[in-house]
């Protein structure tokens, strides 16, 4: 079975990029955060405190489907006791290091090659991602040479909109110049990626379930059109624009 699809939008964290544990990398980032905030606490102690506070911020962000400006993230939630002028001055770098403090982010196996091949087959490929920070993605796109291959890169840290709010999908569709019904979204989070794409009237949704990830918990509301277990499986699903081969995905129903 096939359907007409001209554009493929992908999530980043857990879908196209994964976190690798790298202790020296994380330790250096945590030390940098302590230096940039001027805290008197030891770096690891301060990072543990920030992680607890981030949970409160995340609850707020998910509730309102919104991302806060980096200056507010640090002055209101993560380090309110520190000098606010210093936090505002260093907010971009602080958020960048906070992401690094979790581990080193790398593209999934065959990810870059798959995106390049999809573009060569005539599909438009774009990014719609929820993440904090405005520095990391631009740096990564240039480092991996991927900027020319994405027709749009929508980040919650820039738009201030978080999935599943359909507006961030609408922004991506508008910049890509495609209709929602001829577009597909690929993501690993059913409650945000899949439900948001459905709300934006995407033509199809694909859930990612990698072998080392948590098993997807499907419901009628978050049911994707198919499931893939490795990123380069998209090459089987999308053989040539505007074709989508739905039989190349696992069909799992509630």
C-alpha cells in the first residue's frame, strides 16, 4: 500500500540524535556551569540542584506547550539565588553547557546518510524539535554539514512553542512550502510528536522504537501509521518522491 508524501519532518532527541555517556565531557560542562553562574557550591552538587529545579520547569513547559527564553530559564527556575545580571549575560552559554552536562549527542547510525539519500530521492526533509537553548543546533548543523539538506529547522527554543502544540508544525509546513496532508512526521514520543502531527493534520505519522529504547505505549489517540526500529528503514518507506510505502513499516494496533 502506498500514499503520496512529499515532505518528511523529523524529531531530533531520541529520533535523529541520541545521548552517549561521556563522563569527562559531562564533568567539564558541569564545572563550566558553576563558573558561569558564580555559585559557591561544588559543581556536581550544584548540577544535582539544577536537575531537580529543571523538573519544575519542565512541568511548566509541558503544561503550557511553551519554551521559556534562556534568561528566564536561569533567573526564574534554575539558579534564582545567583546574580541575575550575570545569569542573563551568560544565559546562552549556560543552556548550551546544561545540555552537554547530560552527555554527548550524536546522530543515530546511518542517520546522515539517510537524510541525504531522502533529499536525493526528491523529498523535502525538515526538523521540528523541542529543546532548550539557541546555540547547540546551529553549531551541530554546521559541524555535520547538514544545513543544506533541511528545508526548515523549527526549534521550541526559538519559536517558544512546544509540541504537541500544532502551531510549531504549521511554522515548519509554511517554511517548507508543503501541505500537511502531503507530509509525514517521524518521532519517538507518542504524546508529543505523534499527537501534535495528528493535530496539525499531517498525512501520516511514524513512531521510532529503537531496540534499546522504552517500548511504545500505544493508545487510540497516539496511534502512529507505522513503527520503525532503525532510522535507515525510512529508505524502504520512502523509495522515491512522492511515494510512501506503508507496508515497509511495522503495523501495530491497539
